[in-house]
C-alpha cells in the first residue's frame, strides 16, 4: 500500500494523516493512532479501497501502543474491506 499523497499535490491526504505519520515516525504511536483515526473521518475518498492505508495504520499503531482490542478491530475492518474490494 502506498502512503497517501498531500491534497495540495493532487493526492487524497488530509493534515491529520500527515500529522499521524509524523507522530509515528517520532515514536508516538498513541498520538499517531488518534490522528490516523481522525484522518479516516475526513478523508472523503472516492474509492472505498483507499481506506486500506488508514486501516492498516490504525492496526499497526494500536498494536504498537498495546491496544490489542483496537488493533484487532482495525484488522478485521481491513480484512473485510480487502475482501470486498478485492485488495
């Protein structure tokens, strides 16, 4: 999965997504999770499959944070989305 590109360059990524990536790179998985979650609500993507990046990031960050239940929920949603979209 490719990371989302900024909207300013024609991509589909919102500021919260960029902040989440910065948080994750800085080792703050909890803040990254919260910002990936927020970016999922404001994405407004044109194809359902484009949510795969956010769901994968939610699963990864919640797992790193020790939030096992959240990680499992994100992974189930990702698996269902991939089955639905063929991704």
